[in-house]
C-alpha cells in the first residue's frame, strides 16, 4: 500500500507540478525552481513506489521513504502548523516505518 501511496502522489506531482509548488518551503510558488523541486520530488516518489511495488530492496525503499516523509511532515508543519494534511502524512510516515521494520526482508538486494 505504501508503494501505491507514493505512486499516486508522485504521478500527481509530475502531472500537475504547479498545484504542488505551494508546499515547497522557502521558494515562491510561482518560481521555476519550485516547479523543478516538485518534479524531482515526484520522480523520487515514483522510484520508491516502483521499488516497493516490485519488491526491489523494499526495506531500503521504505527507509528512503521514511526520510522523504520526515521531510514532508517537517516542511508542512513548519510552514502551516499541524493540520489535516500534515496529520495524514504522519500516517504515511508510520506506514513507511512499519514496512522498514518488517523482519525477514532484505535491506539490500543480495541475490
């Protein structure tokens, strides 16, 4: 499910980046740098989604997903306080932590 969440948001960030530039901290939402940041973030989410959905180093993808979600939650909380969007993303962070903590999964591709 974490892979689907990352794929959903990654796709939407790539499809309509201008709708997401308001969430980029310290940059004007109308700047081309904010659009570039959203596009990069969208690609990162899609790469993580692919790794999770196809079982390619799932714990490593989850660990990177934890870092991405910490960045998202901190960015949202610092810019707008704790709100419904930040609270939702805390749940996604928890899901990434749960995937990371799964025993019996390789952290790295060893075969």
